[in-house]
C-alpha cells in the first residue's frame, strides 16, 4: 500500500496550479482505486467510499480538506494522463518462460460526440493474471499498428506472445522475434493463401497430436493439438520471421443431454517446436478473455459505465485492471471469487488491509 501511494505521488497534476487546490492529487487517485476495489463503478461511489472509509483513509493519506466530492473526482480523471497512470501503477513482471497474450477490448459505453468508443489493446501475463501493459487506439482495426508499438514498451524476452488472427501479420511476427520472444499467431481469412495451404496440409496428412478432455456445464469437450515443424514445402515460410511450425487445434464438443456433436478447427503459425509448449500457449491465450475481459465486463461492469468525456474511460479502465490485480493476489485462505473479495473490502477494513498488503 505504501508503495502504491508513493508511486501515485509521482503523477503529474493535470490541474491548474494556481487558485484553490483543496485536495492532493495522490489522495484523489488512491481513493478512486480503493473505491473500485470495493465495487465502486462511478464518481459518486468514489465520494461515498471516501466518507465510508474515512478513518481508514486518514491513517494513510493527508486529506487536508477531507474527502473530495464527485465532481472533483470526475474533473481529475478526465484530465489525468492515462499512459502515465498506467506506467505508475504497472508492476514489474518477469515474463520470461510465461505466456503474454495480446488482445483488444472496446469500452462499449465510452463513445460520445467527440470520439468513438475507446479500444484498448492489453498485454496479459496469463500465468500471473497481471496486465503487463496497455495501449488505447481509436478502433479495433488499429490493433495492427498498435501491437508493435505496445511491444516496444514491454520486456517480453523469453516469453511466448500469443495473438489472435487480427495480429497475424509479418511485421508483428518480426517484432516479436526482434524482442527475443516466441510467438503463436492465430491464422484466419486475413491470410487466405497461407490459411488454405495450412488447412490443406492438416486435412490430407496423418499428423499425431496430444489431446485434453474436459467435462463441465453439461458437455464434454475434447481438444487435440497438432504441431508440424517440417515445413520446407510451405511457400510462404521465408516471409515470416522465426517461423518454425504450423499448428492446428481440433475441438469436439458433445452436449450430454442431447448427444449433439460440434467440431471446430483453428490454425496457427508459431516459432515453437515443442507440441506441449504450443498447447500450453494456445490454452493460456484464452485467459485474457476469461480472466481479464470477462472480469472487466461482468465483475466491474465496465461496459455499463457512463464515463465518456476525455480521458475518463481510459483512466477508469486502468484503475479496474489494477484493482483486479490486487484482488487476484489477495489470499483469503480459501477459494473466494473476485466479486466476494470486493464485497468483503467494502464491509471490512481488515479485508481492505489484506488486499492492499500484497507484494
């Protein structure tokens, strides 16, 4: 907690530095983070959290003029530089040997007459469930140019970077190899000739694979992973930096109540040569959807947020990700959901202490 407050004290104050500045910037931002940890979704909640946790906050902040009102929170988060806030809150994570999943999410309620809804590309360390970095772009189609820019700000050496088909681009593969990482890139229709060649190979060759079966939610799902590293026959192989293999994942789902069977095949380009490492990377990639984007939408109600003006949506997105990190790492001694941890933080200062005491 002391570390977070010290880092937040380094933020550049976006407010005019003359006149009546009644509240310290670090107090405003820290209360905002505490509010999100406690389940708050807007600026009124930040003000209410401040008053509800006043005694707890007084032990940690100066609060020269008490708790700011909701308009003060709104004005600050509209003006605060989101890149700076992200860098301040971003924890140093050792990505070597881990899976770094890159994917974008649109903050659906953030558009207004001045700008479209913000789209944020995040780098997610699947094994740690921590956001390594993020970059906002105007819309989803801009992910292609944003991903190399985001990679330039991260240390991904020794990791495996996974991206869906939107990021299956030669320049992105080259950037990942340049950054001394491996890659697993989803392959779909934006590379039509390459996709046809890879699909034709797996349709006509007898490749051995490794399978995993799960039974849950009234269905049985079997995923079989295939990796082919003998690709001298592939015409495009020299166009992709570091390309050493092509992969396929065949998913078969059986609904137990009806017996209905559905099959799907997904294809990949990869610099990996070990099938177990390939299978792990493919599985780990989906945690950015289930453990980050789903949590932001369902647990933190991000898409329902009405914060639209200026930098508000981006700064609140950063607070939610930091709150998620703190909540994920908080050990309550048994399996407790993120939502329940938020509820405990709102009701109990000792729970709040535990959440903010994580290293």
